[in-house]
C-alpha cells in the first residue's frame, strides 16, 4: 500500500526535475513533453487528494531543478548563513509548487464533466486550467513567470508560432500536444496490456495525425519572414560588458574603478560605433552625484557623433518622498547633457524582494534578513516612450522585464526599430540562470520580428536577430566589448499586430469544445 502511494509521488518529482533539461543551456526540448505528459497521466484518474499531492511533488521537482540558482543570490549576495539561505529557497520552491497543485486539483474537480484519460480532460480542459494557473503565477506577489514551457520550444518546430500567437499561445499549443500524447499513450498502453484495442483504429489514427500536424506544421511559419531589414539605415552598435563582480559592485570603494572601466571600454569603441550600450546599473551611484562624469561621457559621445546609453540609479523628490529608479539614460544628444533629461527609461516591473518588498507589512521580517542593495525602488510608468539614439527607436526593457511579453507588447510601436534590453545577471553566478534568461529574450525577438540588443554586466551579452537566433555573443565573466553592424526592421508580425487576440480566441475555442462536449 505504501509502495503504491509513494511510487507516483517519487515519479512525479523525477518527471518535474527532468524538465530543466528542455531549457537552455541544454535544449533537449522533447523532455518538456515527457515531463508534462507524465504529470497528466499520473493525475488523470486519481482522487482529489492524490492528484493534489502528485501535482505538488511534480512542482517541487520542476522548480528545484529549474530555479535552484536562486540560492546563489540569497547565500552569496544576501550574505545569509547556509541553513537560512536553503530554508528561503525551500520556501520559494514550495510556494511555486502550489500552482501545479492547483492545476492538478482543478483538473480532478472537473472529472464529472471530463472523464479520466478522455480528450475532453486532456486536450480541451487541461490546457485551459494550466494557463489559468500560469496566469496566477505571473501576477500574484509581483509574479514569477520564469520557466514557462513554451520557452523550451524555442528550437523546436513550435518556434514558428511565436510571431503568430506569442508565448502564451505557444504554451497552450504545447499543453494541447501533451494532452494528445497522454491520450494516445494511455490507450496504447491499455491495448498492449489487454491485448486488444481500447480505441477505434480510425480514432487512434486521427489523434496521431493531429499530434504530428500540430507539432510540425509551424515549421512552415518558420520559413516566413514577417519583417524585413532596412539596410539604408544600418548602424554600428557596441555593447559594453564591464564584468564587475556582484560582491564588489555596490561597494563604494569600488566605484572609481567601475567608472574607469566603463570610461576606458567606451573610449575603445566609440570612434567606430554609432551607438554604445552599457548594462543595467553600470554606475552604482545616483545620477545627481555623477554629473561631471556623465557630462564627460556626453562630450565624448557628441564629439564622435555617437549615442551612449548608460544604466544608472536616479533619485527624485516628489510628493514628500524620495523615489529611487533603475534607469537607462541616453547621452550624446544634439544638446549637451543637463539633468534631468527626457530621453530615458525607468524600470517599471520590479523584482520582488530584489527591488521592492511585496506585502511589506507581512513580509518585512523575511526581507530584513537579506542584505540586498537598492531593494526599495520605485516603479516607472507602465507605458513609456522608446529611447531615441541616432534617430532610431528602441523599445526598451530592463533585466527581468524582458521575460514579460505583455509589457513589451504594450510599449512596442509599429515604428520601433529595435528591442533593447540591459541586465545584470551577476546575481545568478556561474549557473544556468543567465542562459534561461537569454532564451526568454530570444522569444521577444521572434514575437516582434525585431533584432534584440542585450548588454549585461558579466554575461550573456548578445545580439539576437529577428528570427530569434543568437548571431553574436560575448563570453561570460570577461571584461570586454561586443560590436556589430545592424539594420533596423520594418513590418509587423501577426503577434505585434493583433496582440493576445489570437491566443484568447484559441483559449475560447478550447473552452467551447469542452462545453459542447459536456452538452
């Protein structure tokens, strides 16, 4: 009896854990199907309690392997004892695992209308419930949308769907495919076990064809160029990777060395490049405290007819409060730099516990344990103007914001030339975290058909083309620059044109099929 109870739970943990290998830097995309399909098969015929526990176990395996790198941020940079850091990591994993638990619970509660192992349950209902729980995970407590299954398919045939229906659409398509796979696997197993068909041959054949068509058909869309380069407006862009160790980055005694590093690297490339991009918070000081330095950089930029985007901290006094912003400002405009400039981007979506404390009155005891600098920041406007450099428009996001397709969509304009993202992934150390982050940025290039320019402190600094391919990247943990001549893109992808409408229609279609089947 104990063995019968424990085996599904252990199997669920293992199935959840292997999913990490479907993401970057491993890229075994088929393992994502194996992981999620396995979860569906495990919970399809279980009791409410059994399904909930299996969902929780799967989530523990999934997030333990997928976001274990958070420990590096907590332990090394939060300066906590190992036992406390492990406890906080365990609480995070347990919290995130609640969402697969909710998914499993809801799927089981609807079994009166969707019998176990049926098309209704696995293909029509499960994808809708999964998207509902992913929506919750992306919004509650500021949200944590890391490790959505669609990203694991960035190198699979499903890649062609990103410009049409975005990450949410790819997620739900992936879930439908897993439902079909679970349906076919169950009946194939029963046929072998019972030595007789449990499903009509034609029904089995149709389901198999549907699985193959939905999986491989997007390859045709991958051959389509939704946007095209405007070679008449080519521009030379240089990315600066300062490689300032996170343990030193916010140390006041390190500031002068940091300023010297970025000054020197910029000087080395500015004569041969039109635009120079520094990473997030390259200058770990207030903008008002670095006026002479910024004016010097501005002078060099204007002298060379170039633009320099600088990551810096801005402090504003308004409504009897001091507000601190994670900013990206542009130097080298026609007019000399004079604080405050309007050509700037203020980070909107802040990282919970890293840049602000959600539910501060309740969670202050946890946040007070973490020695994280600049953890009380203010949020910029949700919709902001693009940065203008050399007459080109850059839809801009900072760090974590790059994984938020909705935020990019709201700020993207039809005349946007590039997508620009700056980041400081030093928090992740030498882990898989930066690679996962880069993979999600690739999806933004696909969705909007724009080249993505990504400048980071210590990696992974890269240029990504409008098809989501990494065309040039700098090695991690090196002080270096990365330069490339790029052409802005013209035209719009279906996703950039219609936004989430196709995804909502797809969601509505699945719900309609489920309701029709019920009747």
